[in-house]
C-alpha cells in the first residue's frame, strides 16, 4: 500500500489577538513515552505531565519531559466524531442549506501527527483537506446556543482525508472519510483561542494549497455544539470539523 502525506503539512493559525483580560492560551499534548500514553501541558519545548486529560480536570504531576523525547499522539480521545459538509460560504453556490450537513465517522479513523496515512487498496482519487477540529470537553445534552461556549474546550489542526471516488458512489461517507487513519489531528490542542476567527491553512511541502477563516462558516461552532448533542449525546469528548476550501 502507498503512504501519503501526514499532518505535518497543516497549520491552524489564530488571526486575532486575545483581548486584555481574556483567558490565556494554553497548549496541551497527548504523547507516548516508554510505551505509556500521557497528557501534558506544553510550555515551550517542555511538557508538564498531567494526571488526566485537561478537559477531565487533569493537573500537573510534577514530572516533565522534553518534546523531542516523546512521540506525539492525537490530542483528542473522543467517543464520537462529528463532521459537517458544505459549511463554508465560499465553498457553495446558491442558497445555504437550512440545517448543517452533519455525519459521523469512527473514532478509529483518528491518528496523530507524524503517523502515516496509508492509502487503502482500491483507492483511486485520494484528497486531503485542512480542518479546524473542535473538542467538546464535557458531556453535552440539549445545550442551548448561549451555553455552547462553555462546552467547547479547545481547537486543534486536522487533516481530513477523503477518497472522492467512494464519496461519490457510497450511500454514506463512512468509507470515504472514516477509513482507519483518514483523520490526522494535532500536534496540539489549544484552549483560549477565538475559534470564531481562526485562519485555517493546508500546506503541501510548505506551499499553501488551501485557506479559509472560521468566520466564513455558515453554521459556526457554537451552533454546531448546540445542535449535535441533540442528535446524539456525547461522553468524555468529541471532535467536530468544518471543511475548508480546497
């Protein structure tokens, strides 16, 4: 099987400054060292190990390690993964849909930065897309739009791999977008960013190939956080994505 590009080509960049008095930005990572997987708070190149996931109240254990000494894993560990389709104004023509085009993919499709995305047998038209991944940090059922920001823990960079031939022929997109390894996330999960105004870029070998701002979303992340749990309750954490312009 062929191996294709990994998450190293993707970046998520905040384009607005955090206002005075706003929450500070904090970067979290999930990493493997000596066969053990841990959560940590990233401070420069130093990782402060946490007792649990940050959205589960994990605190510093007092142990530290260098970023260069570990293998980064996806900074998400969801039980549910939701995606939206055709949610950027710039990617559609005509009148936007009345409701977001939501669907799910298996959590087994998620891999970490630096891991290989393996092209499956029968793949004919494989594409990548830069994404903003939003992590819901606590169980959310029947959340109001006003309360939705309280449930969004942070954001990460994502690479949404799609087999276009399968997407066009299958009844559902589980195979086209949910094949094992098709959703690379990381390397960091950032809390405190203004996720309503983030520049999302996809880069291939350093060259920008895709770009859009989260302010262009038809249904923003607060709306989606309030909508998705009404469809299916989550536990622990869930990731939602919105597609960027190719």
